[in-house]
């Protein structure tokens, strides 16, 4: 403890560790403590004493900092749709941090605890899927309110539905999405032998009525 007390005395005289003379015995000893910590040989008790003296030993937990920034963003905005390039008042690149979490999860480099915390916060792991689901819910709400999907010309939702039809005809619409749109009446089958929308050989024959159907006369 003698060296530690010498260090605290030097810190008091020089006004903090940043002002310690580089050639002082205290600075040399402190450098050795950092080296021991880097090698994993500095006991937790000594780490605590150094940090109590105002010496930063452990690196800040960057993940925890990002998580706290994310929670603060949600508290302030009511959602987690962080704009591209967004930085906190302290300069933390929150939008970049969000992208990193998605990459890390796909690579299996996140702990179960980190995933759980982000799930509980409502973190979006797949922004493209979230955007698709939001548009789909708009279509559902429109049909529930109006009874049809005959949208006004140049309506953003109508353009989105048209794109889904085109994607389906090209065989590029995932099966689960095609089924949702089929049930909604956006996609139809031209015959009883059609295969799964968007996947079958006859997907190009799928039609997409956007106007209310009229019942056939008896």
C-alpha cells in the first residue's frame, strides 16, 4: 500500500493523473499497474483502489453506453427509429451502433443477455421486414375501414401494393408474404391448381384486384 499512498499524494500535488510528470516514480509505477491489468494479473481490489483514486483502469463498456443511449432515445422520441447518421449530444454514433448490433447478432457475437435487453426495449433486428409489415397493416386498416382496396391514384399504399404484385409475378415474393396478401384479396389465383403464390411455376398468372369485386349475377 506504500506505493499506492505515494501515488495518491502525487495526484493531490499535481492535480490528477494527467499532470503526473512522465519520469516520476509514481507515473512509472502506475504504468506497471496498467500493464498488469492488460495481462489480466491485476486483482480486482487493486483495480477498485486505483479507480477510487481517479485512475481509469477498465475501459468503458461501449455496449452498455450504446444501450443506454438507445433507451434514452426511445424515452425522448417514443420509438426506436433512429435516423441514419444520428449522434447523441455526447457524440455517440447511435445509428452506427444499431447497425453493429444486427451484424453482431447474425455473426453470433452477442450474449443472450444483450439480445434479451434489446428485445425488451423493442429493438428492430430487421428494418426491411418492419417496414413491410407496417405497409401491410396500412392495407389491412384501409380495407377494414373502406371495405375494399380501391385506393386513390398515386396513393403511396397503392404504389406499394402494385410493387408487391409485380414482385409476386416475378416469383420473388416470399411465401409467407404472398399468403398474407392472398388472404387480404390483393393477390388471386387464376385456377384451382395454382401452386404457392410467388413460388409456383404459374405465379405469373396471379392477378391482383385493387378494385372491389362485384358478385356475379345469377
